[in-house]
C-alpha cells in the first residue's frame, strides 16, 4: 500500500501549540509511520509547505520515506494521515488528533508558506 503522512500537526507539533519556542516531534504519529513502514508499505511524507520543507523534517525526524511530495490529492495514495478535517487526499483519509486545537496556527502557517 501507499501511505502518506503530512508534516505540520501530524508528524510535528508546532511550538505555537505547545508554548515552546520550537516545533517538536509527534512521537505517537511517528510510531504509526514506523509500523506501516515495517509492514513493507511505500511511505510518503508530504507537506503543503513543499518538498524541501517535507524533506527537511523527514531528515530531522530520522524518517526514511520512499518519496517526498507536495501535499495534494494523488490517485495512487491508499491512506493519508492528516490533522485537517474533511480532506480528500487518498482513498482512505485518517484524521489525527491535533494537539491544543484551540490555539490559532494562522501566524505560524503564514510563516511556513512557500514564498
């Protein structure tokens, strides 16, 4: 199967959500990534922030996906893990728990957009 994981609020928790001055790994979702990878699945890390952003986080987190992509709908993706409600990114879309959902990410998201 082809499995895709988003970066922001899925593989990492932004500092704005934790009150820390830096982003932190989301170890629960990283463990799920490792489980699917250990089963022999084709693993993708993607981000709306682009391939370079996704690649940097994959390296920082010590993850070895088969592919890095820009986050969007792809017909070949079987399961997508993302924090956003109502997304249609794959055949099966799994919404992960967003840490401290009441905290606005607008300024943080604007800062991380592709320029």
